[in-house]
C-alpha cells in the first residue's frame, strides 16, 4: 500500500472513530433523559398506586359510613393482606403494598402487621392504611358501667348493646378468678361489687364476658384497692365488708355532700348492733326497684333474706352493687355524727334524725308531701 492509500485509509478510520464517539456521546446525553422519563413514570405510577382508591368528593356517604371492616387472622402474610385489601377496594395495588411493606420492615425490624379487626376507609391513602395495621389500631368498642349498678344491670346492658347474652356474663361473673387476682376475698359466690364502674375500651374481636370482667377487675385493682390498703390499719372492716358497706352507701347517697354523713349513720348503727335498715338491700334481695309512687311495702320489708338489713343485724353477705371511688372513700372516712336515721325526700336529699321519734316524724312529713303531690 502506497503513501496515498495509507493516508486515505487513515482518514476513513478517523471519520469512523469520530462517528462512534459522537454516537456514544449522544447515548450518554440521552441517558439522563431516559432516567428522568423512567423516574417520572415510576413516580406517576406510585402516586397513583398509593393514593386513596376513592376521594372524599367521590364518596356518596360520610367517611365514617364508607369505612370497611376487614379481619386479619393470626399468621396472615403481608402479601396476603395486600391482596385482601386490594380485593376490598381499600388500596389500588397489592404490588405497591408489598413495596411499602418492605420499606416499613426496613424502618422497624421489630414491628410487623398485626392481626385483628380493622375499620378502614377507601378514602385513606395506602400509607395510612398500612400504618394502622402496622400499629395494630384495631376496632374498639366502648362500654360504660355507671356507679351503683349490680351484676344484673350490667348483664342486661351488655346484652342490649349486642356484646353478648346476659346469661353468659352472669355465668362468667360467678367464676371468681383467684389465680389472676389473689387479693379477692375468699368465699365469694360472684364478683358483685368488685367490677369497677367506669368507661372501658375493648378490641372489636375481644368483646367477651371474660375480657370485660378482666378490665373491670384490673381497674378495681388499680384504683380502689390502694385506697383500702392505705387505710387498712385505721378500719376494722375487711376488704369484703368495706366494699359491701360502700355499695350500700353508693345506693343510698344521691347528693355528694351527704355521702360521708350517710356513711356515718351506718357506722353508728353497726357500732350499736342496730340493723342498717337500708331499702336498697331489700330491693336487691327481691330483685325490684321502688319508686316515689310505689315504695316498698311492709310485707316486702319483712320478707326474710340474708340481704334484708331490716331484719338482719350487720352487713349483707356480699356487696349489692358496684361502688365508685367516692363511696369507697366515704366508707373509710365516715362523718362523726349523732344521727342514726335518714329519710329520703325523693329529690336526692335526706332528712337526718337522731331518735326514732324524729325519724317517724320525718317519715310522716315526706308521706304527706307525696300524698299531696308536692
């Protein structure tokens, strides 16, 4: 090959190399654009996949009503949860769910999706739905037990609320769990008086008599028991006697300012070995409730029963209701008074008397007002 041919060949190779370099430079320049397009498409997909399946504006019912109840059994995998949520219309993409689940796992290696019943809305984004299940924010039902309620009243309330049959609650309340609560007095036939009146929350899939009773016993242990233990050295009342007397005070006292005085009257009668003469104990024994228009009759008051404190001296065999903390405290701090009697005016207050004669006069005064319609 002569010199001229070498020069031409070298020129061709140079032009070929230049074209290859230009092609690679073009591809390199195009790469960020491709990455940008892919990133934009990925972000657009994620924005769609993680968004709520339904907006509030699209919902034809309030958010609360649009909520869907979904149950996650124990041992359900995160992939299965995602598929179930997508099928229920609560998320848009099970694939997006799996990606978010892996992200949550990386952030909290000790955490995990928790079993239970959840109330979820299709107007919530995927992250919110996942967060609720990750934290175990299961559906909860609240129930409120007022002060002074008996086991019978509690059982009727639970049945009316649709939680469980009244008979199931009464049966569970007759099983005294000494192993879990060794402080409970021995020989109790049931848990009357020891189920603390308060407002409670139960997980939606744990609404059982046992769960409700455990919560109420736990609250008694937390709030009421320390009150007794703190004053135990200053009272002759046993734990059962304390709760029993407090339950009677709870049923008798309507006005808070009279609570300690009523406790003082009962304390005086116990010291003198006089019958307590408490109407609520007769009502409890007979399973009735007197009213202003229909008070207890002499026949009812004379009906024999271990709970009838008109014919029996001392305290009934068990509490007759669930006392609140105010009545429990008042029982340990009775008012120092000379009163031995009190008569209800039917307006929440009472007439207190020192002697039988004063008490009879008070009874006559109230009866006359009732007959006159005052």
